[in-house]
């Protein structure tokens, strides 16, 4: 089978190579899935670079961690009725290939109302966003702030917050990105490139401040978020677009009793109570079936063009996920 493979860690466009390799066989409890579409997530790129929490064995590592596909075969202990089903898979390894295997119990059969493009990215980012929202102190009628609102998780969070009656302040770093979100119907968007953006934010949020804030940028932005939080507020670090250390005021942290913590979706998902997981998945499927989750595609490349796909995924200001297909 054809796959996007890397034999060393490094920049994805430099180390990823499309080439033939052996097709995997499903072990006990697993299913073999024929890939239809597989997205390129930021954490996939970090994995290829070797600086993510999971490091694949080298050489011959196949990239990718989420996909939509058709079940071709099942291993021992798996119901044969799963064969032929269109499923979404996430939290697996090696989806940038014509075939991949994964635990059968983790595959999600998809209703016809959900397209391949939505199904391919239904779980990883949306589930992380919903899991994050589930853990926050913010509730109906409260204010939540998020940075990188023009990213995949940011757009998804906008839909989730709206469905739960949470007021959301969406921060981006470019005026153009702010205009794009407004054109997409997303409210309360501010660009931090505007000199008076914090004054505008305070007018929206009110004197009590926000209950929770999500940072995916890093650096001085964390301090700005803490400044906009109210007493007993919380700052959750979800990502770091800049890679810069967080800079915050000790006085604000002390006087407001601010809580700062990290959130890694992979760990949260693995430790989550099964009933809670099923409830959140059911909520996501329902929103996706109604078209209420913004799961956009920014381009689709065949596996043979995986190097160009890596370059496209790294383009600043890109809208929607870059997808790979056989």
C-alpha cells in the first residue's frame, strides 16, 4: 500500500516521503480500515518533528492520527457486521496511508447526514474542544475568552459555546482573520493588533470579567487574558502558536486567585469515564448532522502529493483542514 512515511524526525515537508509499504493486518480486537480522507492536524506535524507527547518508532513511521474510512476486515473477537461500515477513527496511528488499523471499539459508525469531509475531522479536534469546554468553570450566561479563534478548534468552540448558551470572546492576531470570522457569522471577534482591543473586550465582558480563558498562543497574551479574567477565574493553556513562555502578572494571579493549568486532549480522552465520553460523542454527532459544527476543508491532496500537502498545512492564514486521500 502507499503511505506518507518518515524515517527521521524533522520538518514535515522535508522528511515525509510517499512510498509503498506493507499493508497492516488487524490484530485481536482491531479492524482494518480503508482510508477515504485523513486530515493533517497540528499535533500530527509536531509528531513528525518529534516534539509531541507521542513518538513513533523510526524508521518507517507513517503519519496521521484521524480519518474516515470503510472497514475492510476485522480481527479476532470483533463482530463481522462492522465490515463495510463507514467509520470515523481518531487517536490511532498511521492514517496517512491507504489502509490502517485501530481498536474496533474506538471506531464510530457515521450516519449518512455526515459527509466524509466532516467525518474525517469529527473526533480529534471537536472532541478535544468539547472535552475542554466540559472541564471549564464557565457556564450558561458566563463569559469565556479564547485566543486563536480562527483555528480549527477556535471555530469549533464558537459553535459549541453557542449551543450551550455561553458568551464567547474570540481573539485573533490579524485584522484579516477577524474579518473572516465575522463573515462566517461568528460574533464578538477582536483583533489583538488593534491598540484598544482590551478596552473593547472589557466593554463586552463587563466589570466582573470572564470566568474562563483558553490560550493557544503563548507569550504576553497569557498576561492579557489574566487581566481580563474576573476573581477566581481560570486560564487553561491549550496550545502555543508562538512557542514563547507565558508572561503573567504575579499581582493579578495573587489578588484574583487565578488558576492556571494545562489541557492535553489525548490524556483527558484516555482517562475519561466511558459514559461521559459516549455522551459527548453523541452531542458532537448530533451537532455535525445538523451542520452546526464548522468542519471546513482547505484542500485535498493524494498521498503521492503528501509533501505538497505538508507545505499547504503550514501556510499561515489557511482556512480549513488540509486532507490526504488515496
